[in-house]
């Protein structure tokens, strides 16, 4: 079973210090807002983005207070996007628990997401971390564009591989890319190092999303969201896109007809999964996932061997081998 145990050791102390720093930074004077934020934070994931910030910083310079600032703004952005995504996707669960919009309704969820996002941006301004703010603002733009592009394409069901990779680069990979970039820029002004880390995060993020796409076809519900959720939302991901591009027109019309019908039953999901399997869609997606993960690892070749470099390599391995 994959775990983050091999990633954490070089940054264990920093992660330990970051937790109370993050909790303190999100306090407000509004009881309702505090209750909702605390509810969200109690259900946080594995802190993959702060890990990326800390590793990229340690690989490229001397860890400092700006690195904590960078990790804070990234984690606030990530938290805000989770709250907003549940509203956009009309999802009432997040990691097996009720989402904010399920408990407090959409209006409050949107406002809370906005508040968290603004909190991160104001933090950067207050501490004059303008370079970090520039990266964060670019990520917000990219994520919004990626989400809108996906919504547009889900209506027409005309997505191809080029558009698919543009969507996941903007919608998902931009956050890991930004995490690595701000980690580096918190310790160095060298544009080459910052760009290398940005690309590292982008490639790792693309591999991460392809892994998520494969999870959507799993029979067991281990992600806290329904299996086949992407199909129910008419999101065509890489395994199915490849299969649709490598079949007869009659087969393609039949599968797209099922997706358009709003009847993604268990039987229909099984039928689509068998179709994807028969056309090599899962294998093709896995090959692409490994290709991008290797591209990320190759970018580390310029750095001397160290526990931090090993942890970054393990980060990429975790992304592609995780089981949830």
C-alpha cells in the first residue's frame, strides 16, 4: 500500500510547525465563519500541497518564514477551491463527510470559499510577498478557466486529448505547479530554478489527475465520492476519450448516447468500463500517467543526491501508486 511515509521525514519538523501556524492564521471574529472553517479543516487531506512547497523550498535554498507564508496561501487556495468545487459539482460529500454546501447551503458555501481565498491573497499583500501572490493569482485564473472549459465541453461531449490535457493542466495541475513554484521562489530569485519547479509540479499534477480519472472506474467506493461520478457529470476523461477515438462509429454513438441519457446506472457504468477496457483505454491512460511522472522525476536530475531529492521522487511515485 502506498503512503506518504517516505516523503515526510526531510520536512517533518516544518509540517509540525505549520499546523498551528495555519490554524491561527484562519481565525476570524465571526462565530459562524469559525465553525464552518473549523469543520472544513478537521477534514483536511494529507497536506500534499504544503509538502510540495516545503520540498521545493528545501531543494533550492534555505527554508525561511516566507516558505511558511507560501504554504499558507497555497493551502488556503486549495481549501477555497474544495468548497467551491462541491457547489459547482452539486456534490454533498467530501472525503466521506457532508460538504459545506450540504450543511449550510450553496450561498454560505460560496461566501466561505470567497473569504478563504481572499484571506490568502491579503496575507501575501500584508507580508509583501508579491511574487508569491503573482503565482497564486495565476493559479486562480487557470483553475477557473479549466473548470469553465470542462463545463463547456461536457455539454457538447466533443472533447479531444488536446483539450483534455489543457483542462487538467489548468484545473488540477496548476495548484501543484504553483505549490512547487512558490516553494522555490520563497528561497531563491533564480528564474530557472523556479521554472523547473513549476514544471515539476505541473507534470506531477497531470499524473495525479490521470490517476484520479482511473479511480472513477473502480468498483469500490474508496474516494468518498460515487464511482462513475465523472461520467454522471458528462466529463469525458482520458481512458474514455482514447477508447472513443479507437472504435467504430456505431460503438461511439452507442456509448455517447448512454452518457447523454443521464442514466449512468450500475449496468451502464459496467458497460462503459468494459468498452474502455476492450479498447485499451485504461492501459493508455496508465502509460500517459507514467510518462508524465517520469518527466517530473527527470527534472530533478540536475540536483545532487539528498534526502529532499529522494522525497520529491517518492512524492511522484506516491501520486501514481496511491490507492485513494
